[in-house]
């Protein structure tokens, strides 16, 4: 199941998920990009988004306005959809209208393989980025261990290449894969201090000693956080 968390009141770019992207609202464009992979639902706190989803015949679930993160929002939606304990849940951000189908499919396949032998399953994706790109605080960075599990995520450029050895920077894509039981466990944890400092929900899992398995992918897509991001995306993908 692919669930798209769609909060209308974005602080940096209000109502961005309804912004027109080549003739479709952003959230609908995102849903259309991945609709061939699995069943889809939009999890939103807005009746306006519910109406837009209905117009385009996409399932939508009305959720609380009080959620701290998109993952908390999709957890509520998953419960209302009565998903099975071991069902794969993919969180695709509403502001990724150009996400490639192959990237999401790769993540889904990874979660399916992990659930065969793990009670806790959480996975995500990264792509290689340049040193200059790593300076952008809106592009989240990740560092991993030898088993491709995340060690830390930050809006700062990490790792700090003190002696200019030539670090390879990894840009995190805002996609997450869980089993439903792992998703529910994640949301039972209280938000962590680092999560609140960086405004990165994935740090909650690391705070409580949980693994996030990372997958390298190739992608041109990026989250649209600002109006400048939107202008850049429209030029690139026109």
C-alpha cells in the first residue's frame, strides 16, 4: 500500500500540494506517478484535499490536524484502512511529483525481502550528490555503515571532510518503507530531541536504536519545499 501524507498548511510554502504541476495539483501528480505500483491512498488533514482526490478518483483518508510528522499521519490512515500486520506500507511525500516509479518499486521490493526475516522493517533511499549540493539544508544528507544502515541524517553537510580526503555525499530521498507493524511501533515512540532539532522524523527511529536500511538509487527527483524549488523543477522536467 502506498500512502501519501498531504498536510495542506506547509510553513515554507503554504498550500503547495495543490499547486499546479503541468495541469494537475501536485499531490495528484505524485499519486499518478506511482499508481501502477500498488494501491494508493492520500492521508490528509484537509477537506479541500479530500475533495480534490475525489475529483480524480483517488482514495483519501481524513486524518487529525495534530500529527507531528507525515509518518504519524500515514499510521492513522493505515489503521483506518485495516491493513494486515505484515503488509508493506510505502510513504511517498506529496511534494515529490516527479518521483520515478522504478525508485518506489525498488524500495517496495526491499521491504518485502526484509520482512521475511525481520520483525522490525524500515527502509529508505539515497542518491549520490555533489559537495555543493550537500550545502543545501533542504536536501537532507545521510551517512551509513558497512551494511547500508543509516548512522545519522542531517540538514548540515555530513560527513565533515576535515582534510579534504574526498567524501562522497549522500542525499536522502523522502521515501520510507515499513511493514504495518513496524510503522505502528515507530509511531508509538515519543518524538526525540534530535528529531525536533533537525525537523527530521527519521531520527526518531535511530534515537530508539532501530535500524533504517538504506538503498542507493538513481533519481532526478527532489522534494519541492519552496517556490524556488518549484520553479527549478518546472524548468528541469518541462
